[in-house]
C-alpha cells in the first residue's frame, strides 16, 4: 500500500513514512495511490476491532501492520453513539473522548503511531500543530508525556472560546502552547512555512498533527463507515451525512469512507460565514481569503488545507458539482437552531453541530440523515447557555482541564519567535 502527493512531484511512500513526514517533499498532501479492499465484520459491538478492519489495510506491507490492532485498542477507548432525534434523523456524537471533541479520534491514533515510530530514535520528534479550537487540546492530550516527542501548539489570540483556551494551555512537560497574534490562517501559515524550510524541518525533526497528516485522517474514515452501517442496519437506508466543516479534514474522511464502500447516500458540508468552500463548488474557482470570526469558531477557516485532497479526488468541475454540496450558515441561524432543537427534542448542540442541523432542517428535513456533532456543548457555554436558558453540565473529564492554571507563550505570527 503506497501513498502519493496531491502535487505529483514526490515519490510514493508507505503509511509510516507519510505519517512520520506529515507533508510531502513537494508541499503536497499524502493520499492513497489506490484505495484498499476491506472486509467488514458483521459485528459492530467493539469499535476498536471495527477500526482495525478499516485502518489495517492501509498499512499493508508497512512495518506497523501488526501493531495496528493494539494501536486501535489504545486510541479508541470511548463511545461512538448515534443519538436518534426521530426514526429517520440521527446525530453522530463524536465528543465522548478525553477533550470532548471529534479531534480525539485522529489525535490519539496519531500519537500512538508516532510513539511506535520513535522507539529506538536518539533525537526527539517535534510536532507542530495549528488550531482554531479543538485540534490543539486533542493533540496535547494525546501526545502528553509520549516519549521522544515534543509538541508546539499554535492558537489565535481571542479566536477560541475561553474553555477551549483553558484546554489548550493546561499542559506542561513535552507540550508548549503559543498564543499567536492573528487568526487561524496565520497559525497555519507558520506551520506550513516551517515545513517548507528544509533546514529548519531537518534541524527540529518536524512532523505535523494537523489534518494535513495522513495519520489524522485514517481514523476519521472509521466513524463515518461505522455510523452509516449502524444507520443502514436500523433503517434499511443510506443516510445523507452532513459534516460541519472548517479545515475540511473531517469531510475528506467521509469521502474516503464512501470510496471504501460505506453505505452513504450523499455528503453535505455545513460551513459558517467563511464561504470559500460553497463558492468553490459553485464557480470551480478556489479563492482563499482571510477568515471571518464567528460563534462557530472551529470552522473559521478561509483557506482550508484539505481542499487540496478534495480537489485531487474530484479534479474537474463536473465531478465537484456531482459529488460536493455546501451551505453557509449565519450566527443568527446557529443560535436559532440551538434554541429550537433544545425546545423540540431537549437536546443541546454546540454551535458547529447546530450549523449542520440548520442545513438538515432547511434542505433535508424529510430525508434520512446524520448530522455530525463535533464537540460537547459545554465547551461553548457562553453561546449555548443563553439560548437554552440553563447551564450545560460539564463532563468530569473536561472539568479537570478547566481547573488547571494556564501555561502559554504569547508571540507574533512570526516563525522566528517559534524556534
């Protein structure tokens, strides 16, 4: 099994090399040269075993092939439930991991893979990660005290929720958090610049934990395949899957699950006021721009990195129009959905999930569908609680992080201040 660059100017590599390297030498993102054939067990009782059946074929011929079952057992030790609003419409809850966000799946898998790859190495590996909210805390939690690995987390000052910032800055030991003057795109640009500086990348032995890294994406395939099978077994129908989207890594996972044969009818992207993706679908022209701040801050991305993978998967505009659909949702509509969903179903949604629910209610209200819930609403209490009129209970695993004294360095969006 080999992986190639989206830009076509780098040699094909194994899964371990793609994950260890992060970014291809030509600046492109790694994608499968071809998708493997997989055999799915009829049993969906043990998620880690199901994950192994999806992920292990991507490591065929790789040194880590035999380690994948153990890695999956360590990484996926929490629930992945579908919450049914009615007989045809469900919410895929991806917030039951240690940092209460879907990023826990990819981060924990990646951390366990990286730790295996670092065994016997004399030099420390340096992980760089830019975050618009949940990625940084998930990566910090997953990599905390992993041997032979140091992590630098970059987040935009004033552009994450207070509780997200608490999660980003509660770490010490091998984790350093940087509060960057600028927006998420500035943080992401610093990470990309570091990787493109060959001398810097070599001296610091750099790798990435953003969704540009293949190791983040492979686990995201799993829950899309898993949940669509659960949906199909219960209803006998393939669901429309609605994915709140920022840097688009999660959406790529959904499309790759379809490529592997997951019973998904259609994938729909929900975005906030940052409209780069729907405009690209409409016109075929990709025009990145500065991000706009919204209450769904994890989706505040004006130049989503993983669009490169989707453009590789659908290289012409006809294919894009056939396979991609995206809707922009305003802050007012997000607030409205949080209120209405709580009133109708006594169910509380985070702002990002609410964006997906708005897309469903306004475009697929009569159809069979799954909205992806990306984070626990307790992480966004200042937005959610005024709409539902009560406090959101904080999960115990999240409470401990929020009570820790913050530790971070404040820097300008200048790579020289990072190294």
